[in-house]
C-alpha cells in the first residue's frame, strides 16, 4: 500500500499537542503546574500580612481571584504557548522544508517513508503504538517520535479504515 501526502506545519503542531495530551508524564506536569502555583498564590498573603501590617483578608482579595484565573485559564495558555514554541522551532534552521511532500509505503516488514529530506525505512517491529485522532494517524516508532499520516492522505473514510486495519494487522503479526 502506498500513500502520497503533504505534511504541513499544523500537522507537526497537532502531533505535539496530541502527544502532550496523551503522555502520562506531560499530563502530570501540566496538572502540577495548574494547581501548584495557585496554592503558592494562596500562601503568599500570610507573610505579606505579617510584614506589612495590612490585614490578610485584603491580600486574599487579590490572590484568590488570581488563583481562580490561573486554574481557569492555564490549560488554554499552556496549549497556546506550546503551539507557539513548536511553530518557532519549525521555522528555525533546516526545518524550513515544511510543507513536506511524503510518500509512505507499507510492505510486509517495513514502513518506507520518502520525502524531500530523504528516506526512512522503519521495521514494523519498531512500532510502539498506532494512535488516531480526528485529523491524523500517528504511528509511534519511539516514545516521542511518530510517522504522521493526515486524513487528507486518504480519498475517503473507507480507505483510511483499510489503512488502519492493514497497519494494525501487520503490527500484530510482528508481536507474535
């Protein structure tokens, strides 16, 4: 089976956002950041109150809303920041070959990915998992690296389902 498609900058951003959302380590880190800073915000008024002589309720009037805003808006802010940083990284140096024209070939033993940048031959035994979201199929070949296949690579949903079925079947064959 062979596919021809274009990988856009947004596809790379989407992959990284998907990975962050589904990585246990990244989710844990985001949860800690989301709730640890508000706890610190709520502890800060005590020393301020003691050192300034201003009642604690005055300080809490400022720090409680700041904590609530942080919790409410942190997730959106984090997503925006990650997307912005990934976009900046893709614009640096030799990553300027985005959009990237890709030819993906699936054989009995390999995934062969050819692009303007070169060719990669990936043994099916190297696949860690196959993940799907609304816009892409991600064939993970390591914990942080995947072959990105956008839905636009397929003529219709049936062709996409056949591809997923075939890649999963070949992947399962390598496990046995």
